[in-house]
C-alpha cells in the first residue's frame, strides 16, 4: 500500500468533501492510502503552521506522492514547495481551469498572474492531471506547452457517479409524469427561464398532466416567472435534499433536466449533475447552445434529447415525446461503466504509480 498526501482548502463545501471522501475509499481499492491536509483558504500565519504539519506528515507517514488540487490554485504552489523540500514526486490536478476560466477577464492582471502560475506548475510537477469535461480546449496543455514531455499529461475521466449510491435503491413513485432538476443555477449564466417557457408551451397544447420539480437553487425571480405564466401548479420548488435523498427522486423521475446555458465560454463544460443523471438511468432533456459539448455527449450515448434554449416549441415536444412513450430510452451501456467514480480513481492511481516507483 502506497501513500499520497492530498492538499485541500478549508470549507470546500459538502458536495466537494463527499467527492474526495469517496475517492479516498476508491483509491484504497487501488492500493493507495490517501491522507488529507487542509489549508486555510486565505494567506495567514495558520498557513505556515499547516505547511510544517504537512511536511512532518510526509516524513512520518512515509508519503510517496504529494497531490494538490485547484481551486484554489495556491494549493499547487504549496505542493511545489512541499515536493521540493521533501524530495517527493508531485501530481497537480486541475478540477477547474486556471487560465481559461470563463470568470476571469483574459485582459486582466489576474489572467496574467494565472498564466505565470500555470506555467510554473506544469513545468515543475511530475504529472499534471485535469478532469475531462471542464472548460479546457482539447489538447490545451500539449499546444500551450509543447516543450513539456507528453507523458506528464494525465486526462482524468469526469468525477462520475457513485455506483453504490444507485444500485439497490428504490425509486420514488410519483403520481404524475415528473421532470426533475437537481442542482445549482447561476444568475445570467445558467437559469431555468427557457425550460419554463417550454413547459408553458406544453401546458397550452396538452394540459397540466406533468409536473416539474426543482431541488437545490431557486429564487424569487424564478418563482415570479412561474407565477406570471400561471404554472404554479405545475412547476414547484422542493427545497434542498442531501445527496443520498435525491437519488430515489432522480431514479423515479420520468425526465431529468440539464441546463447548460448560452454563454459559449461554458461550451466545453459538462456539469457534475450529469453523472448522477446517468446513474439514475432516466432520460435527460439537455437545454443548451447547439455548440455545447453536452449536445454531442447526450447524442453519442443516447441518454436523452438535446434542444436549444431559444426553441420553447422543441422543449414542449421533447417533453411530449417522452410522456407519450414515443421516445424510447435506449442508452449505450458503456456510459454506465465509463463515467463512474471508480474509473476516475483508477486513472489517478495509475498516474501516481508511474511517478512513485
């Protein structure tokens, strides 16, 4: 059994914490013992103290690999120093893009600083890993850093779904045809208005024989939009549920809603909710710009139907085709093995094996 030291920031959120805890268990199946050291989110004296603690752990626990993740990106810089001082190999993992992050103005000083930091990280780390399906162009690292040896790059599968959470779980029963959205919205970026327009079009044609349930984010503007369209008996906000409680809801839903937005800076990204939708084995209605990667993904694996946000008629007709049984859910079975948490952990373990020999 080999040992890695994972560097995380404090207060990463319940969902993020759960993902790393699950990966820790799955890495154990790959003969890796993952230790974790959390660092303060902002620079402080506590960061120095934590650095010393991490260094002691490396020597006392005979750590084989230092493993850092971003965000925040300062964890990579801490790992660089830890690796140098301890003479341990280092794998830097990008779970969010650093330079191509759509929230950062490419002309700003922050963008320039990020370029310098990214260059330092990729030229120093023994392996540079990134999650497939984040906002990185294809071949980004190879094309941006052609002088860096190609064996340094490790493309990790998306986080994927946790099989154990879905297998053997009883689906929740609903009285009506049910469409479910589980996750976050982002103002001006990813919002439910196009879907509500589609539901409005559906109801005007076929009646109120469906229900749309939202779990997670919601606000007064969304509710006002629902009320203005007279859809308060059809579109309902159900609050937030722990992950283990949303699984039966997803499994029992007739259609799962994915909203990708229209901002093309987000075209490469596929949200982590997609993996739970796959695990639920329910068809997906993906609403996103036609240039978005999610369109090809849904079509390739035949897990649902993709439409564009500006077409409420198409949204209404997709709902109708699933509701009447005209659409048949016949997914490519490979999707259920290719996009699991275990597959993600397996590829990471292989990369750490290569540098810890």
